[in-house]
C-alpha cells in the first residue's frame, strides 16, 4: 500500500467552517466516484485539521504540507499568500492508495 499526496486550493475569504464544509464535500464526491478503500483520493483522509501557519507562497505551503501530512491521518489546511498577495487556503492530505 502506498500513499498519494493531494492538495486543493480554496478562497482565502472563506472562514474555517466553510473550508471544512468544502473539504467534506470533496471527500464525499471522491468516495462516491472512487470507493471507500485505498482510492488515493481525499476520501481516505481522516477529517481535516487547521494548522496555525501562514506561508508566503503556495509552493512553500505545499512543501510544508507534503512533509507534515500523514498517511491515514487528517488533511491539514494552511493559509498562504497568492501571487497577488491575497490570502488563500491550501488543503493537503497523504491519502492511502
């Protein structure tokens, strides 16, 4: 069994509850399309956590998520500044495959 790192961007204007709801919707869609076991998609993540981190850019946020997300663990959401300096969310997860 392996793991696949997945990430998704979300608007920085969203509050945490909206980010969580959007992620849970993505999980349900993934489970519906790919099944409930070892699909390598967001449906394999064990919920979502929010890290108290803000990154200067998407690449740095993505690298941090890749290094800190655990297989069979929750997805982690962090904030970062996009190319225009606006706040954005990045959600990442290492998903069992």
